[in-house]
């Protein structure tokens, strides 16, 4: 995900898509299946809630959706970190890249929240 799009809707979609592709390639184990389900949900929620924020009904609705995006990006980081184990050594680079993207998205959403508080 080195050439990150400026369009945040596209970027959150690509994050969710990249998570799905990585999870799909992991070896099947109880832990990978359960943690994989969780990270697929949370990464998809980042993208879905950003779309919802863009279609907001009120300023309060927008703020709420952006806060959910930030929360789900943080949650995605947790699940990706949990997937970083000896069983998944082969995927360390992909996991690190995805964790960095989750962290960057969290920072972007935090900045949006802070900027809107100052209005």
C-alpha cells in the first residue's frame, strides 16, 4: 500500500481489501480463523463507516461515524498484532504494513475529530 490514494474512501476500501487478501492466505488454525474474522470485520467497518460519514444526516452523525472509524482502526491494529506470531512468520511484512496503515488511518481520523472540535 505504498502509493496511498488521497481519497480516504478509496484508501479505507483498499485497507479492508488488503486485510481480506492477507487473511485469506494465512494457514488455517483456530487462532488464525478467529482473529482473521475479527480483523476482517473491523477493517471493513472502517471503510463502511467512512462511507456512512460521507453520507451523514447531521454534523453529529458525521462526528459519530468518524469516531467509529477511529475505534475500528485501533481494533484492527490489535487483531493484526495478535496475528504476528511464529505460526505466521511468513506474513510478517504484510502484517507490519497493514498495522502501519491501521495506525495511519487512526491518526487521520483523530486529526479530523480534533479539527472539528475546534470549530
